[in-house]
């Protein structure tokens, strides 16, 4: 399922109501930015990876995004195959983190009995 939000507040409301595996975000969201979105995502128990999009995706944005913890940066207009590849890898990463952590917690609880 795919959701769309017009601003950061609506995106956060969706993230609280639904288990979302990947977030795609435009670099500039005025008055906020993708960095604000990333900071909000990092407070979630099952934080989804963030993919940043921009028409001006230069080396500086790439370095900043990856250093701060974004999953990927994609240039607009989006290339279909690159988008699919990035979302698939981000989803796989999120799925492994969330389901591996649950599996480890459950096995630890069983061993404790």
C-alpha cells in the first residue's frame, strides 16, 4: 500500500497509524526539510529508511544525506528502474531489521521460560 502526504505533519500522522517500510521525501519541504523528516523517523520504534529526491542531487547532497543516515538520494525526474531498485533494497533492509529483532526477542523470551 502507498500513502501520500502533503506536509511533514500529515506524514507523521500516517507513520503513527500505519507500519510504513520506506519513506520517499523531496529535499525541500518548506518550511521543513528532509533532515527534519529523518529526525522524526529516527524517533519511531520501527524507523523506515528515507529516500531523498531532488532535481539538484549533487555530491554535496549525497554526502550529507548518507552521513546523516538517509538510505539513498535519487535524481528527479525519477528513473523507474533506479526507483524500484532503491525502494526494494530499503524495504529489504527495513524488513530484516524489524523482523530479525522480533525473532530474537521472541526466542530470548522462550529461552527465559
